[in-house]
C-alpha cells in the first residue's frame, strides 16, 4: 500500500484553531495546533509531498519514503523553510522541485531551499522562467498601452512601483547549487508506483474566454508583450479510482485546467487543492466557474481554494446549487493524507 502526504508549508493564512477534521468529518486532514501557532503566513504557496510504501499497518516504523517532491517554494519571505524547520522536516530526500510558474510568490524560496539540499535535484519549470516578468499594480495604467514598448520606456512606473518586476531564473546560480534545470512545455510523468501516478501538466489550452486576463507583461526580445502565463502548471495525482489535483495559481483558469485534465484521464477528481485565482475575478467568470464546477461530475468533489482564491469564492461554492461540491480554506501546516 502507498501513503501520500501533502503538507501545506506556505499559504496566505495561519489558522491554529481550524479543525476541519472534527467539524466536517474530513478524516484525511491533520493540523497540529502547536506547530500552526509557530508558523508564518505570507502571500505565497508551497507544498512538500511525500510518498511512502506502507508495510502491514500505518505505523511510522513501517513507512518507507520512496519519493519526496516540492511543489512550489513559497514567497520571498522564506516561510517555506521557516515552517519546515519548526516541524523538524528534513529535505535530504528531496529529489525533485516542481514550479507551477515563475512568479515570486511561488518561486521565492527556490535558491534557499537548494542550499539545504546537498544532492543534485531536478527542477521542473517552463521555458518562460527565462524571461523578465512585469505585474501592473496601478489602475491608472492600461496594460494594452505598454505592449511593444521597451523596458526603458516604463522606467518611471518601475521606480514608483506602479509596475513591479521579477527577474528571470538564474541558471548559473542553480547549477552552482547542483540543481538540474529541466524546462518543459508538455505533460511530464514524474512518478509511477503500483496504482499511483504523479504527472506535471504541460501548457494548458485556453478555450474559456471568461478566463482571459490582460494585466501581466513579459519581456521578450527586448519588447514588452502580453504575458499569458503559459508556464502555469498543475500537479495531477492519479490513482486507480480518482485524481487529486494540485494547483499553483491556476492562471490558465480552473475551467481550462479541468478540461485539460479530462483529456488526460476519465477518472473523477476527488480533491482540488491550491490557487484558483478567483479573488478579483469578473462577475462573468465567477458565475461561469460556479456553474462549471457544479456540473463537472456526479461524484463528490472537495475543494481547497487557497492563496489567490478569495473567501468569497469559498462561500459561494458552499451556497451554490450542487451539495456534492464543497470548499474549505486551509491553514499553513495542514497535512492531507491519502492511501492507495
């Protein structure tokens, strides 16, 4: 038997008194109040994923770690490592880091984490991590007006922080830290054992118009272009009977993402954990998404819309017309346990 342990080490909130296991009979969840009270939150996301081989019973003495993956590394405040350290979790068995996309709130802890891992470790990301990204922080600026301009043309906005930037991934620095950088844009199978398969999505096709956006820019060939965040990826954990989906920010949109997953497997999705990027979504997108999720499948679907998802989205899911779809927030330190 295999045991899958997904530990939420970076998220926007710490909720020491949250007890979803007791209050909602979610027996796959754990939250240690003492550890949570020592944890730090930040605008970011990061998971530590452990896969164990289990002999006979679920005793810790009978668990053999066979795969350890980091999915996103938290933000620049290094909460991933802080929250890791207070729990006493080591990283010497980590053999893969997957970045959902190259944004500071998901990649901010990367270099510091690599310094902790004293063996070569593979890092999966998209080729767009090699470009400088820009984030519009002002309602005064129309991103369309900046297209095909040079970086020097927006210097005033950068100096005033109306636009903020993120530098490209540092390839040489990663090499010095023994990281093995792999840039991909297709589906990658990163783990298979018995009836469990873990895959990293490739580029997700955008077909739902409501999920389009326009406030991100990327510097390609010295010109600012619309950043469609093609590097947005999810982790697809497929077992014999169902799928667990881990999102980063879901910049592709949850509807586009679920269409992508459906093309890969016809198995129902039992849980979706991660960012849904619905906090500032349009009314049209909000309504379409609620309707889509309500009609996605007949089987029960449990959502954990965290990080960039927004409380309003969680509340709306739980008051919508399909009682088989339920949504919950999750504290830093929450552990999701599944057996296969």
